[in-house]
C-alpha cells in the first residue's frame, strides 16, 4: 500500500500529470491528511476544492489514528529527536499511521518525510520539481529509504 500525503493530494487536485500513475495502485490516505486538507479549504472558503475533496475522501480508504499509530509515531519522533532532526509533528503522525497500517511507501513533495524515512521503515516516494532548459519544469520521482 502507498499512502498519499497532503502535498501529493494538492498536486493531484491541481491536475499535475505526475500524480495520475500512482492513483492506479493500492493507495490510501490518513485522517491527518483529511484534517489538513479540510482545514485549508475551510480557511480559504474554497467551494470547488471542497466538492472535489469531499467526493475524493468518500472514495478512498482513510487510515485512522489509533493506539498502534500513536506508538509508531512516538517511536519515529524519539528517533528523530535522538538524531537531532526536527520535522513537523503532523508528518510524524501521518508516518506512524502509515506504518501501523502496513504501508510500504508514502508519496509526497514534503521533505520532512525524507528525514522520517531515515529513522523508520517507511519508504518515501519523493516527487521533486527540477527546471529544464525550456523554462518549464519536469518532475523527478525518487525512492528514499
């Protein structure tokens, strides 16, 4: 299973072609991503985005935060603190949920997950943008961890 992070879902909503191929895989997202997306939509009062994501979330598996996820998240955070690395706590929760539910990978554009993959068994599919010679951009997908 591949977990879809918030940054990935935002790119998917924007119609980024690079996001489409992964959607044909065994994918899920987390309740934390659900929270992040809906908070942003509510703040911006974005009706089109709200309709899109309400439908999207009704059709995808949403992984919950439970005691097992809390345990995995706390292990990740402890490992990060021991290594002297600082990352967003919500990304740690997303990673803990993913691991507790048997996910092998997370797809994201968020660099915090690269740090998390260094101290956990979760592999990161990082989609980064790099400029090309035509003054546009192309995506580079790399697996980390």
